[in-house]
């Protein structure tokens, strides 16, 4: 960057106490509001921050002007580190970054005249020695925001919404700041006043060289004042870039959703029904080609087949996760072995940090002790199966969910089994762990839908690997199962039953669940 | 409402009570007047007086007296009344139900009266009805409870309302001695309607004297809260739903207006309890208020201590009940 | 006067469910009355979604309130009529007015956060209209409330029925309010900026829901809004209001694609379009606003105008 940044935030995190869940005598638990935000703003730059309620956009704005103290990360204003600067040392700096609030009704003191409200920062910061001098500057400021000196004599409640917001702007620019953070300042106004305020902001930016951070829930408004835009969802930036390119080709599904939801003033009686239908049946899909995949349990069986299928389909990179990489030979230069035990939280967290470019996660690692519930070690076996099949999958989804979100949504494939739907005697604990993981998969799917992550549950019958030899024949080929799963990712299918056996069982379950259960109960291996 | 909330409030009551105990102890040691001198008949020798002082522990140092005092309190031993020569705890517990019953009865009267006035004022908002309610509340509030008590007595005497007793708690001719002291409730439970009627008649005047100022305050606050609630969007919705004005005021607005009223009623209820001191005396009503005046006149230190602590417990209990009632009224607080 | 140029072109032959004719309304002040509505006329036919567009202060919300009979007490109807289902409802006695609610008229309010009573459960707030207007008993009303919540696509309706308003999001509350509005199958629903307080994605869902419920139950809707984008998507016809006067009315396509009045054109130019790069929003020109205000004042002063003075 040629110009030094005016504002630079890196890895900004924010947690705030949640008093609604406070217990007596204890500290209030905290909620995470921002999960690592990076942004830079050059002098005179305009950045729009867009998101819906709860996205953290307002908290981000307040953190950037240090109304909140970030929990982690760094915040530089004009080269000076203000991340943890105490308030008394921040105060002289405050003149240089100002904030305009959403609701002028409550941010302007109702007992003071407009002129006093605008003059206050001038007097506080010693910019006007005498009342007359202050008054002169106030009149100039009012004129600057297209108000007349008579407005200075009025009280806030005597002004219209648009006029009040102009007073807010006049107060914010009184100290000639270099940065103004405007938080939803046009959301309460009708279109005409909104257009006026936006025009005024453009003018001020041009004339005063202000850098502007414009926070709004409305993408179309952002476009008229900002050069760049950042889209926020659940405290993360899901997309950031030039307005021109983002509006022309939004990459993240959430950005597309936001854009599609704006009703343009074109007559289109079917728009509502059509977009609603699209929303309901909105199928998330993903191209495996050029994707960056991570496969757990990649050194054998179905995992190996997944790696090969991904390579065949043109994946850009495949992280091959396995407990120990010793003796592993990568089949291709694009494959990168990763030591990863899914039952080890720290290892999973480390992998999520290292493999930050993953767009497709294949949770394949699983164990099957192949023992009946009456077996001696059943208790230990069951715990082991749950630890890998259920908790391992959960931890992977938990840690990689944000990674996928940051990379545009992506997809998760959870390798389950038809035994997640029906229990086969003699391996009941394994079936239970898969059933739990199916339930978990549905939960993950619901949670990650907003960030555009597709979550696929793959439920084949027995597969021709070492693990599957106890199950009823015929056995599926690992490559077929892997390819069926990747097909599902590309088609946006959520639950698949690859192979005739699994397909038959699934249809049988739909028609007569009890019948299938009885049928399975009669099957005893050996 | 959580148990931890209750527990916290109960724990907080301990330092409050301790504070009250300290203040009572200190105050009673510095007030002028010698209780022994009041107690003892003329012609007593100095030795008699010294003997009595020793008996009541008044010859020890102040610090030691305080330690004994706290020890006794912890054991529930409030000492022996100097003037009545009886255990203070027994005396107070014997009279306490009388005052509690009187206060609760007065409270019910205040709530019914104040609530009715508030609803009437809110219903006829902006019309003559509201002005009448405001005027009545202002008038009632201008006269304190003990003055109402005197006015009532004047009324009864002037108009010779013989049916309304102005002294005591139960007619002498009614042979009813309760086992609990809660005569009103007990007589009802035992189906002794003659006794119930007699106690009720004796209680009406002191209860109304105590209740009237509180009723006026409730009327004012509740009416304002209802008026405030009536400007809310959900009231507009209720109108659009087609509900009658009476239903909107009594159901939609009242429920939301209750919270601030309950807060204030709780605070005011403690004043009502305090008011019993004078009002019980005026009506010779045998409660702890009446007893308190006698105790002060007689400089009966142990009894005063016991009574003040009893009043303190009453106040704390009232506030606790008020806090608990918020949770019932405001669904938002139930999850806290 | 442009207010007189309203035609009923394009209106289907069956009679209107609502007919506002030359409505005048003023707010009584200490010294003089302030005119709010000036000679407003509009018709809504059965099954129509009629948009009422204007800036704040145009009087659009007041029209909705007059129709529902909830205008502030200082507001005086100084002329004209509002005919609902064939009879004038401007001066109905209170009891008759109330009987129109529920089965005749309904409201979808602007602010879902404050429009549900915080002290009562959702179920009770839906059931009470059913019991009042349809005479249902407690059990039937509860069953129907459950059905209604399901109709407005609330998941786990049985649980929501037992919840209090503060436990629901804004979008959910608006769904509940829509369920209440449609509960007794009214003939006309006034939707008073029902999506202004919502996020865009929630707005779209709520608009879809209103359309769906309308198609299912067959009510007419008076849709009050300042957003021409919303109008273009869901209204059949539009009335444009400024300073309490109707400036232009007609078919939505005609208004949006070929606006006649300068003010309508200006409103279109002020509406954001993210699909047009470099499109800088044009505020309504001050000269135009001044001209419109002057016209309104001239109208008040003109002889024969039924202005203030009845109070």
C-alpha cells in the first residue's frame, strides 16, 4: 500500500459479559461477539460494513473507535497502537475519530439546543475559546450540513428525523476528525431524507477528505457511498472487497442471499413467491474441482478412496489426516499428510489453524469394535466408538465450521452408515454411535446453513474394507462410495444412501420402519 | 425465580439485622433517663439500686454489655422486660400476630380501595371521573394515618355509632380466646362467627386509618402506570382486536402496570407497619405498636430492643415478599 | 388539483370492499386545527393489495388508523366518508366499531417488538381474538392458534404457544402478529409498514408470508410503506401521498414504470438500486417539496375546501 493506513485492525476479537445469564456472586459469563476481524482503512477511504442484526457490525464499529476494548487482536490508528490504550490517553485522540449513532433521538441531549450540542465538543477540546467564537464555528458547521442558523436555536425534538441526523453529523465533524464511523444512520429515515443524508456524506468525504466507515444492514445503500464493502455474519467477515466486484459477482452465498432479498423498484409480482421458494429449496452446491479438501482417516479404506476420488476430480489440495503419518506415501504431489487424531481437541484446533484454506471437509475416521453389547469390553468399546465416531466428528465440525465459513461456505461430508438408521444386532454400540452422529449432522447442517455450508450425510451399507467384513453382503466398493459422496456435494444432496442395499433399506424404512427393524433383528452374523 | 436469589436475599438480611442490633444497642445506651429509677419505687436504697443494676447487667462495661447482648440475641434470648418482668420474646411473640393481622387487613383494604380508584381513574381518563379520583386521592393523602384514627373516633362519638367499637380487639362479652393470636383467621377456621364479627368490627377503624394514605398512593401510582401502559403499541393492538375499553384497562394494561406499583406498595407497606405504633395506641389495640409506646414510656430497654428488632425483621420480610412478587408479575425476570 | 384526477381505471367490476371518499382530517390544536388529510379518495377491491406510499408526515399511517378507528382522540374527521363493506364507518358507535374488528378488519403493525403484550403468553394473545369474535371455547381456540402458528411457518408451534414475546426474535413476533391479523379471516387488513423494522432477509420472508396468507384467506390488504421497492413487488395498485393529498394513483406497473406526477418520479429517483453502478440517489428536489407544500396550503385556503373549524 502506497499510503500508510489510517486504521488497521488485525485479528480483532471481542467478548462482552452477558448479564442475563449472570449467577449470584459470580462474574457474568461472556459471549463472543467478534471472532477475529481484519480490516484496513486508508485516509479518505470508505468502507461499508453490512450485516443483519446480531452480525456484530455495531459492536465492530464501537470497537474500532475504542468504545469497547478488544479482547484480542490489535488496533492501530494512524500508526499508533490503541488496542489497550487507557481512556485518559485515548481522550486527546478521540477528536480524530468520531462516531455518529443510529438513533439521533437518543444520542442528542433533549434538554440542549442544537447550537449547544454542536458547540460542546469544540469547547471540550478547547477549539473555541469564547462563546462567540464557538457560535461562529457552529453556524459554519450547520451550514456545512445544510442546516440554517435558526436550527441552532431549536431543541432536537423540534427537528425532523433527517435534520436530527444532520445535527449528529455536524457534531461529529466539528473537531475535523480523520475518521467517522456512521452506524446505521439512515435506517430510520424515508427514502428522500436517506438520499439527502447520503449525498451529504459523499460531499463531506470529498471536501474534508474524511475516511468513512459506514455500517448498514442495507447493501444497496452502502453501494452509493462506499468504495469497498465487508459483509459480516455471526461476528466474522464472510466477504470483503471492492463494491464493484462484490456487487457484480458476490462469492459468498450469504452475500448473494442479502442481495437477492433487496426488493428493487421493478414490477415483479412473482418476486416474493419465487425468491421465497428459492430460499426454501435453496440448494447449496459446491465444485470439487479446485477445492481444498481435508480427509480424516485418509490412510486406508474409504479414506484412501476419498483422496483418490478428490484427486481425480481436480481438487487443488488434499490434506490427508491420519493418526500417524509414519510410512505414509502420498499418491500425488497435491496430497499433504497431516498428523491428526480426531479425539484430541488440541490436535484438531491446531489442524484448523494450519489448514485455514480448507473448503471441503470429509469426516471419514471411524472405529467399529464389532462386539455385541454383552461382550466383556462393551463399555470400553462403546466409549471408544463414541469418542472417534461421534465426538471426533463433532470436534472437527466445530473447529472447521468457521474455517469453511470464512472460505465461502464450502461443504462437510460425514461418513456414516446405514446402521445410523437401523440397528444390527451384535454391534449395537457401533450403531448407536453412528445414530448419534447422524443426529449431530442434522444439527450442524441447521447451524451452518446461514453461512452457506453444505452438510452431507453418507449412509452406505457394508463396504469392502477390513472394517466391513462382519456385515451382511453384498459389500460396496470404497471408490463407489467416495464418488457417490462427492456427487452429492456437487448436486447439493444432503442425505445419500449409496449402493442397492443402503438404498433398499432406506426405502424400506420409509415404508415400514418396524418391519425393517424386525428384519435386521433376525440377522445374526456367523 | 431461582432459589439462589432467595438465598442471597436471606444472607443479605443477616448484616442488616446485625446493623440494626448495633444501632439499637448504642442508641439505648446514650438516651437520657435511668430505667432503674423508673422501675424502682420511692425509698429504695442505693444498695437496692446497685443490686437491680447488677441483675440487669447494667453495671458491666459497655463493651461487655454488648457481648452479652449479642450472645443473648444469638440464643433468641431478648432478656426480661423491666416493666413487665416477663420474657421479652414471649411478650413480643404474644402480641406480634395481632399487629400482623391488622397490617395485612389494612393492606387488603388499601389494595382494594387504591386499585378500584386507579382503575376508575384510568377508565375515565381525561374526563370528570379522573378528576374526581385525583381529588379524592389528594385529599386522603393530605391526612396522616394517626389523624384519620382521631377523626374516626370523633365521628363515632359525635354520631353515636355505638356499633363501631373504638377500643380493644374483641368484645369482652365474647368468650373466645384464640390459641394462636391470629384471632381473625382462627375464629373463622373454628367457625366462631360471633368472635369473627367482633374482631372484624374492632379492626375496621384502625385498619382503615392505616390503609387510607396507602390507598391514595396506590391509586396515584397505579393510575399513572396504567396511563403509561395505555400508550403502548400492544394496547393499540388490543383495540384493533376489538376489545372493550374496560377489558383493555383491566387486563392488557393493568398487568403491565403492576410492577412499579408493587415496588412502591412494598416500600409504603413498611410505613404502614410503622404507623401501627400510633394507631394501635389510639385504638388501644393490643399489638406490638401499642406495646412499643409503653416500652418507651417505661424506658424498658430489653423490650424496646426486642420490639425494634422485631420491626426490622418485619420490614426485611416485607421487602423480600415484594421482590418475590416481581418475578411472578414480570415474565422476563423468571429466567434470571 | 391533482387530487381530483383519480380515475378508477383498471378496477374490477365488483364493488370495492373499502371506499374512502374525499376524506378530510385535522388535528385539533390549541389555537387552530392542523390539516392532516386533504380530500383523500381511494378504493380497495376484494383480494387486492393496495400500496399507500409516501414520506413520513404524508398522512399514510393516519389513513390506516382512520380505517381501523384508532386515530388519536384529537384527530377530527372534518369531511368525507370511509365506507367499509358498504357502510360508512367514520362515525360508528364504539360497540359497532368493535364488532367490525377481527372478522372485518385486521392490522399488521409496524413494530413487532412492542406490539405484543409482554405480560401474556403467545397462545393467549392469539386465542383471545378467536374467543371474542368466533365464540370459540378455550380448547378450540388453542387448537386453532396452533394451526395458525403452523400456517405462518413457525417451527415447534406448540412450544411457541407457551412462550412469552420476549423469548422470540423480531421476525418470529411479526409472524405471530400476522397470525393474529388473519386469525378471524378479516376482509381487509391494514399493514402499517410491517417490514420496516426487520432485516432484509427477514423482510422478504415476511412479505412472502403476507402474500401467501392473503392468497389462502383471500383478504384485501392496504399496504402502507415508504419503500417503492416493496410496492413494486407486492402491490396490485398504488396511491401516492404527500402532505395529506393524493398525488397519483393507479396500477403498480403504470406508477413504477411510467410515473406521471413529478413527485412520484422524484421518489423513484431516491430509491436505491444496487444493480445500477454509479447510481447516485437523487433526493426529492427542495423546489418540488416547496411547490407541493404551497399547493397544500393553497388548497386549505381555497373556498369550498372543508378545512378546519368543526371543532
